[in-house]
């Protein structure tokens, strides 16, 4: 199902707002995610009927489903999961999955950059990883070591990674790139 340029403009604007808001406040407001979900559902429903509605619901469910486990484990906020759901309601299941893959790459690069810039966190993180690896080699047991309370680590507003990964996917899609997925 082809996504209309109106929806791409809407999604791009929402992602830009999310990136700015998440960078400043480390939150993604429901005021951006829920209306975007509804717009995606309504648009696809009105333009393609039941097939469009199912396409949008499938993307919404997959988008939230991708991030529900990290959210439940405390690795990210509910806003991140809802944002991926909003992306999915517009791009559908295939689109949100590919956007998720790009988001993961962007998020990984972003995390590495933060750890490089805030090198004290990076050194502490590498030290913990080394200790876990040594413990595993010598005992055969994987025993994770949590970050110390004072280390905490830099905040990673993942809405920025979601925005950049999704926009990169949308750009490639609009450029005519044929994804093998």
C-alpha cells in the first residue's frame, strides 16, 4: 500500500517535533503520538477501506510490539513504543519494520557517540563489560554487573533515533530504493 505525500509530510513534522521535545525534556508527549495514530488509521481507512484499516492497525501493533519488551524491562519509555506505533499506523507493518531496523542502527551510532563524548561513562561501561567477560570465561556463568548509582550514564532520548531512522527509511523509499523485505 502506497503512503500518500500528505501522510509523509505529517509524519515528518511529528518526528521533527518529537526529536526536539525528546531532546529537551526526555519525554515524548501523548499529544503527538495518539493524534498521529488516529490520523494514520483514519486516513488509511477512508482511502482504502477495510484493507487500509487493517494495514494501519497491523503497523500500529507491530510498532508498539517491537518496543514493548524493552519498555517493560525499563530500557526505554512508553513514549518510544507509542511513537513507533504512530509510525506504524502510517507506514504499515513492512514500513515500520524497516524503519525500526534503521532506528536501531542510528540508535547504536548515537549511543557510541554519547559514550565517546562522555568518555567517563564509556570507560566505566567498558570496564563492566570486561569484568563480565572475564567472569564468563573463568566460571562459565554470565553475571551482569549493573551500572553504579553515580555512573548512571548519559540520557539517550531515543525519540531522536526513531525520528532519524524513520526519516532515512522514508527518504530511501521516496527515492525509489527497493527494499528486499
